[in-house]
C-alpha cells in the first residue's frame, strides 16, 4: 500500500478525543512555557486543569495580532530558545511584520500535513511540481517544496515571476502541477496562450496560494491552459504557513486539518459562535504546535463552515473559501461589505474579464459613494458597456443591497500583478 498522510481517525468521536488531548496539552504547554500566555490565562482565571472538555475552549482568552506585536521579535515563544530551529516572517512593514519560530517537530508536522495537501489533490509520485511562489523569509516556497519532497513527487523550485523561465520549464520538464498565486496563474496562462505552447505542456493541476482566485479568473485560466483541477490552499504565517487545508477533487469546500488545529467561526463583533454555515471570523487553536502555540487566535479572515459530509467521504471537516478579511470589511452607508461579495456578484455576469476595483469616496455632500470598475471580456464591444454596467449595478443592488456606480473598462486596462492584486481603494478619511 502506498504511504498516506491522512489522519488515522475514523469517527467524529475519535476526532473530538484527539482534539481534547491536543487542547489540554497546548494549554499546559503554553502556560508553562510562555509568560505572555501565563499572564493572559491568569487574568482570565483559567488554569490548564480547567480544560476538561472541548466546550471548555470557550473559557480561554483570545490571542490577537497585538499579542504578536507585543512580543516582537520572538512573540508567544513557549519553548527554550535552543529548541528553535527556524523562523519565518510575514511580509509587511516593521512593527506590522509577524515573526514566528519553529521547533524541529513543528517543521516535521508542517511538512507532513503539507504532503497531505498533495495527496488530497490526487497527485502521485510521478508528478512534477513547479513551485512558483516566493522563497525567502516568508513561509511559502520552502513549505511547498518540503511537502512535495516528503510526498515523493518531484519539486521544481522556480520562485515567482520570470514568465520566460516558467514557460520554458513547463515545456522542458513536463511539469504536471503548478503552485502559484491566482494572479500569477492568470499571467502565466495568458503567456502560454500568447506563445502558442498549449499543445506542448502537460499541466493538469494548479494549486493557488495566498489569495482568493475569483471564479472569473479560474474560468479564464481553465480555458487558456485546459487544466483538470484548480485547488485553493489556505495558510497564514501564524498557523505554520500554507498547507493547513485543501479542497478535494469535488471542490466542495476546503478540508482543513482538524487533527492539527481547532477552527471556530465567531461573530467578529460579539465573539460568539455563529450558527453553523454562517459567515464569521476564523479563530484557531493549535493542538501540537510547540514553539508558538496559538490559543484562540483571531485570524481576521472571514469564512463559513460547510455543514454535512463531503461527497469524497473524508472525516476532515470543511470551510468555505476565504471571503476576505474582517479588516477589509468596508462599512458603506451602514452596510458591511467584503470584497468577496462583489466578486461573487461579478462571477454571475458574463461578458466581463477577471479584474475589478472597488473605490469608495466621501464627496462634498458628506455622503459615501462606491464605484466598481470592471474590465470587459476580451471580445466585448464598447457599445455593449452601458448594458453590462446596468446589469452589474442591478445585481449589486439586489444581492448586496447597496447602490454603486459601475464603470466598464476595456480588457487589459486594470493593472495585473504577480502577487496579490489590490481591489479595494477606500479614499475616505477617518
Ligand atoms: Zn472532499
């Protein structure tokens, strides 16, 4: 039998038992090893021995990005320094940069569950994985590579950008899997198409990290490259890095590794759990992380739990794609809007391209105005623009319940990026 990286857990009760043990270990470990956590637990009046069931999770205090900032450069460290073997940092300016430490076991755990991503995506050891995400102090490149090697497929570590080399490697090395951001995937697809390389490449699967791929982007990439599957890989530096889950071939939500962390979905205002299936903020608690355990860490990412069992039959629960950040939520005329909602509306409209921008201004009358700039699809005539913009306006009004001006632009006008495209421009002064 081939090696599997899936958990050896068969029932929901077994999973709960596994999570409870991990939770108890984590709270004790953090309490013993980190002055920050000891303080925060003491202040909340919770002792490690008070954690007797999974419901007791709700007694635990939250950890936020401020906790990370406070302990800079090595926040929340819960092991003696000689046990640390690596550090990573998120992109961002000093002060905002999140720095996380890892023990040997943390790296081994991360590598193991990252290999699980490739297994979930249906790869085998003959696959050739072109890794076009960033290498360096951030968590991306090295984790894609270590997971790939542990899984047993061949890693082709290229890094981002350099479309010329990417195209050449696709042809010469017969890469079957491409790992990149969705924006990079689109650039690559357009380049492969422009050079007429479609028949000479063997690409079957794409794994998109670090930003949400809009449906329009996926459609365009699929059309241009003819790949069989496109997967979304979530990940944040605080929680190891990329690879904390993946959608299976049914693409019915992202299976997350509930044997490594507990995911709560909470209302970002009240911090109470939302009803199952409703959108809220992801709050994570790790079960085995040594160097920097997370206890009820508020990620600011918005998503929802997908109820029920996946057609694939996996015991691993699912969350939806990330629908934006609670920080990115635009409060517009007293309505909460996140970019994912606009994206969803646009995905239902044909004749438009993949790029859009949301611009919010406050005008002299003191009122807020929203303008959505949308690119038309490549073959659409400008005479159709008025019709399309009216249709988008109507759908935005209907689905998000706000009025927005819609400006149609010709294909290729909005800037493309190899990293994350900025989509929201909030020009209001606070
Ligand atoms: Zn599944």
